């Protein structure tokens, strides 16, 4: 006598798209438009123009100051004319953790 095995049908999983209404309210974004940032451990081979382009995404950069370190890296101080709202995420990380990673390098506030 053969036993017949009945397959249990797996119920189909239903996927629902969740729609979230997001209000466009720029007043909720908090950031310091004048905070000076410091990028640490940048290799000497890394082009300073790349540093400038990276930070231009976050706002209008007034100047960059570099300091050469003993370990063949340099530290870049980024002075803004004014940051835009894109910098808010970086600043939140700095206030929470003491630093953030930008372009793979550690960034702190001055």
C-alpha cells in the first residue's frame, strides 16, 4: 500500500506598498551653516581638488587649510561660507559619535 503525500500549499505572500506622506518642511532640518570641519588621515597622494569637490556637495566652501602629518598623511580643515541642508546628516553623526566618515575619511568638528 502506497502512502500518498499531500503537498501543503504555501500561502502566497502578499506584498503591500506602503505609501508615506512626507511633508516638505525645511524648517525641521537643523544644522550649523558655519561649522568648520576637519578631515583626518588623508593620504598625500589624494588630490586636494577631490576634497574640495566632496565638500562642495555640502555647501559653499570658503577655504581649505592643510597640515602635513608625520605619518605621510595630511589633515584638511574645511571652512565654509555656508553649508546647505545636506550637511545635517554629517553634523548629527559628529555630535552623536564624535566623528563621521566622508569620502572614506574621518571628519570631526574643529
